[in-house]
C-alpha cells in the first residue's frame, strides 16, 4: 500500500507539471521565451526540451546539495549550477542542432534566469528528495514543452500555413500574418487560458482573484481598515473579559 502511494506521488509530479500546475498556462511563468520563440512548432520543441534537461539536472543537483549549501548563498549557488548546465546545453545544441540553435538565439542563455527553473529549485528541489525533484523537473519540463509546441504549431499554421515546416494549408489560403508577430503569441495564449477556464482548470491569476478580494486590492484594504475601526461586538468583548 505504501509503495503504491509512493508511486502515486511520483506520477502526481508529472500530472501537476502537465495540467494542474502547468508553468506557462497556469502559473504564468517563463512567458518571455513562450511569447518570443513559439513562432514555429520546432522552436517550441527545441526550447522546451533544452529547458526540461536543465530543469531535471538542476533539480537533481540542488536536491542532492540541499543540506550542504548554506542559506546565505542559496540563490547564487543555484544560479551557478543552472548557468553551468545551460552552457553545456547551449554547446550541445550548437554542435548537433545548429538550425534550432540559430532560431532560438539569445533565449538559450536566458534559460539561466528562467523563473521556472529558479522557482522549482527554491520551492521544491530545496525541500524534497532527489527522485521526487527529478520527477518534478520532468513534469514541469513536459508541461512547458507541450505549451510551447502547441502554441508554436497553432501560430505556424495560421501565420505561415505550415506545420513543422511542411505546407498544410492550400497556397490559395492567405496566412494571417499577425500570428507570426508578438501579438499573435498573446492571442494564442489567451485562447488557451479561455479553454482551460471553460473546462475548469484555473490559472494562478484567476485563483488569486477568486480566493482574494475579486482582484480589487484597494477595496480589500479599505474593508480591513473599516473592520478594524468598528467597535468590538458583545461576544468579542465577553471573550476578551473572560481571557
């Protein structure tokens, strides 16, 4: 029974990264590469897989060293680890997939400061066992790759009439040029969020709105100040006297 529960814990990390806590579509992390490189599906796969490799290895190393790294230098240590892994990934991509490397450009080195990687290192790998941290990195990486690839595929089809470089729309059909421009990325991501909200998968922003003060922080402060200014009720006064 305990072994089954343990296995479920590992599978849950994959599910969370892909659906429940998708870094791009739910947590809204890593939006810079998502909006910039998802012009083509191949670019999305390249960026997603490279980020996944860094996520898995950085989570593993940080989890193994979590009791060794002093708290005072925790974040600088994470950046050094991630930067080393990104450098190796960048060199491998330049050597073996130069076309993808050229397409992604500056966004490969920027994986170092990708908030998904540093966020998982601080929020999860720093507090959990190596195997769980690896599964967490794998789940987050798969979710990130899926979001980038799907966004890139939709933008490529609508904006260029191709899918993975192959012509899929008749040449007589005029592509919608805006989808290969930055506004097209916002439109596609917005469409994903609409679909997710419609089927009940809430984004982090929507959760904050629904569990907070309807998104109106000023109103929330005003209500709190008003409540504090009100005189205590009889029940509260009696409770205070009894104390």
